[in-house]
C-alpha cells in the first residue's frame, strides 16, 4: 500500500515534534495530537466528510478546528519536507535534492457556493483546480501547491519555484516537459539549469520521458486519496494542504519500506 492511513509508532516519531511540539503552551489537549493526525489522514484517504468522522477519532469539530490551525501554520508542508529528506538519507543521498522535476494536474471542482475554481486545463474546459508538484529523482514529492485552474502551467510552476527554491538550496537543475520552456528566465535568474524533455520527432501517442514519468507516478499515487479525486475545497489554502496531507501519507509509507 502506498499510503499511511494511521501512522505506526516509528512513523509518528519522525514527525511527532512538528505536530505536538514539546513545551507547547495552553490547555492540555483533549484529543491526542497523534489521534488528530490519523483522523486527517483518514479523511484524506477515504474522502469522508468531516461530520461523518468515526467516533474513535474524537469530536469532528475539534479535529476540524485543529486542521484549520495546522493549515495556517504550514505544519503539513514541514512534515512533507522532513519525510522526503529522511527517505533520501535512507537511500544514501543528501537530505536535499540537487534536481527537481515539475508538472501540473488539473482536476474538476466539486463544490457548491463560493470557491476559487475557474475554467482551465486543456481547452479551458475544466472548471476546477491546478495542482503543481516538485518531485526529486527518487520520486518523492518535495513541494506542492494548488490554485485556480485558469493560470498556465508555467505561471503556477513559476510561483511555486519562487517560493521553494530558496529552501531547496542544493537544486542546480529543473526538469519539465516542453510546456515548461517558459521557465527559462526564472532558471537563469536563479542560476539553475532548465532541461526540457520532449518525445522524439515524428513519434505519436503517449511516450514515457525519463525521468518525468516519476512525477506522473506520484500523481497516480496521490490520486488514490479520495479527497483528491476532485477538489472539494473552498480555498486555495485547503486545496494545497490536502495535497500535502496525501504526500505525507505517501512519504511515511516510503520511509518505512
């Protein structure tokens, strides 16, 4: 299984201090932080609505309130970064990658009422969300973002890279398919190489491109999380965070094999 729906003791120890920092101030937690993390992984994997969260996880309103706090603090993104570094070290590599691949996926929105969804994707026919990932050579997601489907893939990738490259200090190369040729100016300013992959001339149909097929594999694995089957969120922050939740589940599994 390429996911962790409930963290094992070993997996929890890898991220425990992020979700339940020592010396945390305030009233004692009524619901254990680990239990809340498992509840959010459960919702992400099953697509369960908040109010139908099983009783074993505690009151759904309390878990939802903590979800909002963690969404605002970016703790899922930090857990994602840490787990990716741990898996790399376990594979005898440096914690930070020297190369990242970039790609995007447009998914339909499925929400009534106000939302950030907009027409985009191929032909502008998909009203929904554009998800953008940075993936390193082992096929590990290291950064994620989600927003309206309207902007071009290059625009979304440019914003994600601007935000993430300062932390990814070892990155010296960015790889994308030919749709990402527009990243050339950004790559030049950041002093990294941009490598654009394209199928051989004259070849038709789907052609796996090394190493870009690894990012397609990551999208496929994250697609097994029912919360991501469509975009049910009312804000870009929630859409991005659920992508990070699924990535944490996937990376926790990779860290334990």
